[in-house]
C-alpha cells in the first residue's frame, strides 16, 4: 500500500473513535472527508449543472466508465480536455472501472443504470462472455459488440482524465456460491496487477489508482482480498461487490472487512448512500461514499427527510400532500424548501415536469451535503456518536449538533 504524493495525498485531521475527518488532496483541489460523492454517470449530475453542484459544496463527482465508453466515447471527451473540460467541472473527479455495469448486465439489475436510454431499440445490452482477458458485452445503444479488459478500462479512464481511477474488477452477485466467488476474487486480483502495470507504463502522471476489495459475504475471502489489494501499489482502497441481502448482513461484512485495511489508507465504499448506512460507515472509519440514491429518489418524487420510520424519505406524490403548505423539510436551505411548498411539488412531480426533478435533486443533494458536513464537524468536536444518534433518531442535519 502506497500513496504517490504527486497524484494524491490523504491526511487525517481528526479522529473520534474509528471515525475520522480528513482531506484528499487531488490535482483538482482538496476533498474534505467523510464525503458523499454525487454520480455524474453520463457526464452530468442528473438535472443539475456543474456550477450548481459546486455551489452546494461538493468537491468531487463520479463518472461512469462504462456509459462514457458506450457514448459519447472517451476520444471525444479527451478532445474536450477530458471529463473536467467536457462537463465544465473544475474540481475532483473519480471514475469507476465499468466493472459493476458489465457484470450487472450478466446478472441483472441494469435497468436503473440505463433507464432513459434506448436500450430496447437494438436489443437490450448484455454481457456476452466473462473471460480471463476481460468482458465482451453488447452496447445498449446500437447493439455493437464491445470489449472491456483491465487495460481497456484504464485506457478509457486515462482519456477521461479523472483524478482517481478505479481498477477493473468482477462484481459478483449476492447469489453466487462460494466457489465462484473465490475464483472471481482471484481473477480480480490478477486484473488488479494488469491495471497497475498498464497505468504504470501509460497512465497520466497525476491520476491516482484505487484498488477494489471483493470476496462477497465470506470473511476469509474478504481478508485475502484486503491483503492482496493493500500489498499492491495503489493510492487508496475501495470496498466493492455484494455486501449481503440486507442491512444486517452488510454491517457484518463491513465489520470483518474494514479492520483488515491499512489504517492510513483512504477508504471508499462503493454504491452505498442511505442515511443510516452512511452514519454506520463513517463510524467504521470509511471516508468516501457514492450512490445513485439521491438522484434516483428524486426522479420518483421522493425527498430525503429526517424520518427514520419511513427510511429517511417523503413521497411527495402521495395524496396527503395536496394542499399542504409546508416545505419539504423546514430549515433546509435548498431552493425546493426555500421557495415552494409540498402542494406545488406534489403537482409538478405527479405531472412529470422536469422542474420537479431538478428541485428534488437539489433538495436531496443539499440534504446529503449537510449530513456529511455535520459529520465532519462532529468528528472534529469529538461528538460523532451523539451526532449519529440524533440523525438516526430523526434530527435534520442542521439541528443534530
């Protein structure tokens, strides 16, 4: 495990138990941690401009290698100055490897990933083969056959010019048996070395590389993966793969995974972003989180709210919101809460107005940013446990300290 100071430096500034506050120093500026990272899946955060996302206080977004490979293509993005220039985002960017998407095509669950595309026009995109060389899959855009290997994934991410690239891995589904998961994890480790070899010879000097822990729900496989990735020449570590069927199993898997990681490493939990999961992840010492939850909920008229009995969300489309003159969440500084009431948001969301999606995304991402800001402040004050308890009991982030 190492960090190249020319590419990334992670500094821990304060600790409160295992929770820690730090700074990721990237070529495009610092990222305060713990941090939630909005998804810029196809080169934009759904419904919002890059300037608006920056105005909320975000310092990093996540681009999707798989989708940007399919369209518009990495060469086109490179000609625009990389993903930073293409989407007019001057702060940090992390790009995934494309691994999750190509394997979700094989095992199911891709509908949410490509919702809104013309995936049925030429036949649904699907994985055609998982081999030692890489993965063959069919484009959901035009039906053409594409190949994504460790080297190709790193080459695409190099063209995208992200500050942090994730290595190519196999994301096994929760229903995979132990034998398959073991073989898959071993292959992921071989792919890890191929990614590092390619990046060492061809990658951008200032692009950091994070390894990914796999191993399913098996403690011994997770431990082996932690050891293999930690021993490699990576700049940080992401935890990926299936974490179980429910929150209890996820907590168990993270509980026996995180202690096997180097204490000083930057730690990224992939694809997790529910309010309660974030509080528990921070308590374990995790630093960076990404998830589609805030934007996905917004598309369906769901707002994040201090309501633990309702999974921390409000369904603004429910009939009970008709005539309701209250804001979504009192005290929230977003434009949806500052300027509109629930009655209006109910109407435009049920009418499928684009304004509704923008306002709901604004609210949900503002809520998440304030949640993480409060966590950082609480860690510095030695009060994270109390902050987390109040959040989980139903306090809004701006009143939980």
